[in-house]
């Protein structure tokens, strides 16, 4: 089996999609399954090495979101590179420049196609005053996924949304967590000291600092909590993005920003905090939620999107009303004040994360690829 992935986001860009693809590439390499990623070129590539073979295409940044880059590959060049690899199956991750070029290539060559839905682009539109694009965006998604023998999505909530929009051939491709990388043993008093969390209950957010993550609600909730408990709590933001400057400008003394972190640094920060706070109502899954649980952190999240598949109220976390600063602040205070509750949620979060193996999830994905290839062979035999 030879698999070509056409994606418009990949390492060293840091987000849930690129992290998932990195884990998938590592798994395929260990299983000796031939694969190749077709991805954008980034300025940060210098010094970065991928464990998987990657073909890069020149890209430009988006004016309203510089972290994201768009690539429009020269089609003849892409075909030459893909033909050299000779894929048996094509996996498309998004309907942007490289994804659309990969779709054209697969159709031109008669190669079986699967696709996956990772990002609620339509939900993001309202955060950038682009709601008028919702109908054409869903039209694009429906057309794009109409070519997929299987259309993977990460959560039951996302599957239901896609089905309601008329997208067919849907299947769940969930997410896992590396419990060797993320676990409580990474907790470090020195890191807590650096984060100014000594003798405080520290609340962690990991992700892009962007409007669609509902960080305005979290900042408002922090203001409410600090009106009574500023000396008892600490807030840590790991990540970067368009809102970084404005968030730093309004932040109080018990708020720390680390920028993007990876590998051991990220693992240590997770484990060295006490509670994970994730206000986003636009997630298709939320990989960071499982990373936090595996690190020993209960999760405060909202009743929206894919996080509902993993966060269960008063079992491994607390669920709040979406885009409601009062609800979020109340949950933060409740967990900060009640150590017994915090300990119970932590123990359950750890147990839950231990059941989410990446290997099992990727085994199922590869088995799905095999079924698609088998069906394609049967179809060829029938028409011969």
C-alpha cells in the first residue's frame, strides 16, 4: 500500500491537524507502509526535519491570518512528483490549494480517494465577519467530499453536522494521545516556578491565540475570577496567533504567555499545571483535551463541538455554556476551591486517556484504506 497525503497544513506549523499527521506519519514509518505528504513550504522549515517523506510547494500567507499559508502548486510539477511516488490511494485533508490539486491528480489518474474533515472553516467565518460565505463554503465542502469513497471526521458531533449538510460516506476517524509523551511524571517544580504557579492553582490553555478559539470569553472569565481569587490562581497560555498582542496588553499579573512549545517543553508545562481550560466552541475534536487528560489535568470545556466526545461533566471535567464568561468563571472557581473534586476529575481523566491509543486508531484507519482498495479492484473487475 502506497498512500499520498495532500494537505494544506503540516509541520512545522503547529495545530491539531499537523500534530495528527505527524503521529500518523510516525505510525506508517514504523509499520513500513510507504507514504508521502504533499504540503506547503514554510519559512520556519530551516532546521526542521520530518520523519516522513514530504514534498513542499511554495506558499503565501493570508493577510488576516499570517500563520496560515496557501499554496497553488504548478500542476505539472505536482503530477511529476506524485507519479514518481506511484500512490495506490490518495488522502485529501482540505479543499484548498494542495487539496484541490491532489483531487484533480487522483481523478486524472483514476486513483481511489478518501478525504477527511478537520476544521470548522464555516464556523470560523463569523469570527472574521465573513458569514456571507457560509453557503458557498458548504457548497465547496459538499462538492469536494462528494469524491471521497470514505469521508473521515473526528467526532460524532462533526459527523452529524456533515450529514445534515448532505455529505455522504461518513466514518469516524477519532484521535488518540501519546501517554509516554504526555503523563504526570513530567511535572516539574522548576517549571511551576517559571510559570509563577508556586502555591497557586494553575489553569492552562494550549492552542492558537485566535478569535475562533473564543479566547475573549476566557479573558473575560479570568477578569471575573481575579476580582476575588487573583492571589490563588495562575493562568498559562501556550501558543501564538493573531490575538497574542491584544491578550498580552489586557492580561493581569497572574497571566503568563509562553509562545509555542513542542516536545519535552510542552509535556512539562502540561504536567506542571493543574487544570486545563478550553473555551473553544468550534472544535471538530480538540487533540489538546486528550493531551491534558493524559498529563493529569481535568478539563473545563464547553458544550459544543467535538470536545463533547471526550469531556464528561463531573467525571473527567466540567462542561460550561458556550460563549458564557460567567459559566466559565464559575467552573474555574469551583475546581480551584474544591480539591476533592479536582482530585476525582484528575484520576478519571488519567484513566480515560489511557484508553485512547494512537496505534489502535491508526490500525483502524489503515484497515479502512485496505477496504477502499479492495472495493476499487472489485469495481475494475466488474467493468473489465
